[in-house]
C-alpha cells in the first residue's frame, strides 16, 4: 500500500540533491516535505541513538555535522522498502559491486560516507519523520487529494 518514509541526503551528497530527487521520482516516490538544515552534534546523537555504542559513532557524528543535510518525506507504493532498494547496500563500495545503479553506488564513498539514509521500517519512518517535521502538520495520507 501507499506509505511514507524519511529519506535523508547526507552532507557528502547534498550538492546532488536534484539528481537524487529525480531518481526518487522516476521510481514512483514523490516529495511530500523537504527541509535543508545543518544538524548539531546533539541532534545527530539523538537521530542515530541506536548506534551510540558502535565504534564508528564519534566519526559518524563528525561526518553528519560536516555540512547541510536534506530531509525528505517520500510517499509512494511501499515507500519504505522502495527507497531502501533504490539506496542500495549501506557500504557504497559494496553497492558499486552489487547494485551499480543504486544511489549509494553512484553518490557515496564507503561504509560511512554513503550519500543517503532511509527508514528501515514503517515504525522508524514515523519516528524519523517526527524528528525532522514533528512541529508541522503533514496532511494525513488518506485525506490528501
Ligand atoms: P545509515 O543507513 O544512515 O545508518 C547508520 C549510519 O552509520 C550508516 O548509514 C553509515 O553512514 C554509518 N555506518 C554504518 N556502519 C558503519 C561502519 N561500519 N563504519 C562507519 N560508518 C558506518
């Protein structure tokens, strides 16, 4: 069915926003909401709190605060898995080996600088959309024309 997901274009790919959004559109995902912003270290720690014990966490916080990110709410058929499929594997080097047309293959560098993020479930999507757009009222799917 129709779903929404939270997509984030990371600092290493923020300059390629238009191309990445065009790819999403071509795959049937439309942009419902958009914010370009600089995240603070505290915001990155909160957004990625499930990874706080991992060895790469401090480096992830540095990377994610190195420049602007673009948060997008994408809507479409099975948007959560559809966007993850379009992103490709987490590590951009792996993506170039097994999913050459994916966003991470084309715009990312390695396991950390991987161009984009996407919610891993409808439940995470709800939490992550609220993280970026919580104060605004996104019109409910079923009420939109
Ligand atoms: P993302 O899908 O946004 O979720 C967590 C992020 O942590 C991931 O993309 C990468 O940017 C980063 N990450 C995950 N695994 C590693 C790793 N092994 N080394 C460095 N960074 C990683």
